[in-house]
């Protein structure tokens, strides 16, 4: 059994003098909230224009079977336009391997009794992480 549910989708834009540094700073500071998995980190220059793309996930384990994953896709450009765009996608994931009779019974029990509690905890954790990231992006 595998469940993935999107909880939050946000886009933020900000004027930034150094969007690449701000992106890396956000990734570093978000490591306090969970395990950071870096997906992409690129910085390209083309004359007076500098473009950065940083993508990473913050994964926070709720229990052995579920976690919250907040994905950040940060795009920046400096030159004539100085901006940082942050796309944030938060999801709740639950996964239980059903290999036999007892694991199927456990999965059914988990879905009926534990899953609602974990989903509620995931919503609270997601709100805190997204609010913290919004403040950090605004402060850059």
C-alpha cells in the first residue's frame, strides 16, 4: 500500500541581489527541520546574466511508515532582473509493504486507526515548515 497526498502548493517571488547564495542559505537552514535531499544545484553564467537552479527536498519522518516531504524548486536570475522564485510542494506519504496475511491485516489497521492521526500530524508539520520557509525567503 502506498499513499501520496499533496498538502500545499505555493509559489513565491522575491527581489534578490544574490539568488544563488539565498537558495543555498535556505537549503542549509531547512536542514534543521529534517533530512535534506539535494536534487539539483546549478549556476550558469552568460555574459552579464547569471542563472541559478536549486532543487531539494526536506523529508521529516513521522513514524516507520509515513513521512512529510517538502520540495523546494528555487530559480534565480541576476543581471538586469534580480529575482528569486520559489515553488514549494508539500506532500504526505505513507507506505506499507503487504507481503502476506499479517502485513495485510496490519495495513488495514494502520489505515483505519493510525493513518488519520499521522495525516493530522503531517498537516501541522507542513504548516510549520512552509511558514518558516516563507519567512526565510522574505528575509533574504
